[in-house]
């Protein structure tokens, strides 16, 4: 007679033949259990701004659908046995509940920058897109409009959407890591990605939809060899959401031999199609296209927390906001406003434009240098991602989750680059605090300098580890 372990192994072997169906069944059961748990005892038991029971019932259905989609994606992407799939789905369920705990948290960034835009959309619809002054492109504003429709409080919908996107990003990243990580390290990577504090702060607390661009970029890069058209559509959608994606695409096209001129045309076509809803709503076509460059051509929001090179510039009239520039320590600067006596927004705007042009030029020079240099692909990806985001003045800190995800992979696969990876993780985590609480544990200007030091370590300009001398 077989003992219990042998029977369990036999059952796992049988279920592994139908692991997708098994995964879908487990996804339905676990999602239903969480939905029932949220009625009276879960994190969704007391939604302050949900309104009546009908709205709460709708949101419970939305959270059920989001969790079911996450667990089903885990089943579809899983490459091992049925027992391990169940453990992964249990882990995802626990983390999903953890992220929902912050669903009622009203962050500084959302209340000050996103919610006013949503309120204007509620009253005027998409016709208001031409007059809105935000860091978001017209396709990103269209996405925000679609996500926040309905009678449910907009913040709940935005947060649930960003949580869904990030969990799919974690699963896609784990699948992409199959080429250079062992199965056990892939599982460790998934756990580390799910418990990143910067992800919890950016998505569960703040609800920054820019994370969708990170998912689309990763999806395009992983699918380019197998499904070229799907990857190009993903690249086009990412480029439409934020102009920071163009810097990633430039690097990818430079380092990928299969990139063709036709691919660039397809990406541009998808970008223009994404601008159509705004044009139909009344925005002039040239304005819709120019809005794609807002991340590089508009003044940065002081509450972004991003450690880019613009953080080195002193911001005028920042009374009540922590020091944002390196020059705050110079005696000639007013301690109350962090600015020279005659230093105004005109000077600041000119310095931002100059720093942005210089940052893009330095990024281009870095790409040309990396093309002619042999380097570990993971380290090169970390260098490119960090440099691209440092050269972009007006993005949310959620785009820096791309750097954080690569850092996790580097920690598991490249021991010699763990120090710069840890430095970058620290900077992104500290930067994610400011959009939530309007408090800084680490000034963005100092974060920019730490990022520069990490880049020099990755490029072997500065020593990252003590190398043993050969006898």
C-alpha cells in the first residue's frame, strides 16, 4: 500500500497534465473565498467613500475579477507541477489581500494631482483634455478616463487597476527570468517583487497608472522573438503612455539585431491611433501628438519623488516642501524658500530645459558606449533603465519600478553588482515615500547622486566589490 507522500506525488503528476484547468479552478475558488472574506472581515469591509451597498457590491465583483485574472495568468505562465502552482496562487492571494489593505489610503500625490483631473473629466468628459495641464499624455488621460468611469469612487478603481497591472508585471518578469535563473531563484524573484515597499507605496497607496508602461515594455521585449506584431503593439502603447518609453525603445532597437525600419513605423502608427480618442473629443491633432512629449517638455511636479537629474535644480517658492535641490545649503539662498532673491520659475524652467537636453545627450552617448562594450545583459539593462529615467524630468516614481525589478534580478543572478543594485533599491524606496506622505526620508537630489554612483559602479568606473588578488 502506498504511503501518503507517494499518493501526493501521484496526484500531483496527474493534475500536472491538466495544470491550466487546475489553475483556473483554483483561481475561481480562491477568488470567491477572498470575495466572501471581504464582505465582513477583509480589507474591503469598510470602504469610506464607496457610497451605497450597490457600489460596494460592484467593487467586490471587480476585485474578484482582478484576482481571478491574476491567478489565471499565473496558471497560464506556470511551467512546473500542479502543487507548486497552488502554492504560487496562495502566495499571490495573500499579497493581493495585503495590497488591498491600503485601498482607503488617500495619498498626497493622488489628492493634489490626479483627483482634480478626474473631477474635471466627470463634469466635462474627454472634451477637457485639450486644456488640462498635467504630466500625462493624451492617451494616458484617456486611459485614466476609462478606468474611473462608473458610480464607484475613482480612487478605488485606479488603485485596483494599478495593483492588477503590477501583479501581471511580476508574473511576466518571473517568466522572462527563466533564461538566466534557476527555478528556485525564479520563485525567490517573484516573492521579492511582490513585497517591494516601493511597489506598495506607488500602487496600493498612490495609484500611479504609469506602471502600465513598464508592463507593456517588458511584454514587448519578451514577446519580440515569438510574436513580433504583438510586441510592436505593446511598444506602441507604452510609447503613447509616456515619452520615457521612447528612450527604452531607442536602447532596445540599438541592441537588438532584428529591429527593422518597418517596426518603427508600426510603433508610430499605434501611437497615433492611441491619440484618436482625444482628437475625436475635440483636441487638435497637433496638440494630441505634442502631448506625447509631456514627460520631457513640461515642468516636473515637485511631489514626484523621482531621483532624476532635475532634482539637482533648486525649486523656487517651495515653502512648506522639503528641500529639492542641492543648492539649499548655500548661504546666499533664502532658507525659507530655497531660492535666490531674484530666482523665479522662469529661471527654473530654463534650467529644466537645459538639464533635460543635457541628460538626453548624455544618455545617447552612453548607449553608443555600451554598444561597443562587452557587458553582462542584466547589468547593461540596469544601466540603460537607470540612465533613461534619470534623463526624464517629469515622470512618476512608479516608472522606477522598472529599475527596482531589474535590481531584484541582479541580486539573484549577478553577485558582483549587488552593491549598486541595493543602492538603487534604496533610492527608489525612499523616493516612493514622498508622493504618499509629502515627507522625505532621503532628498531626491541626494538620490540622484546615489544613482550616478551606482551607474559608475556598474560601468566599473568605481569599484563595487573588493576583488581578490591573483597569486
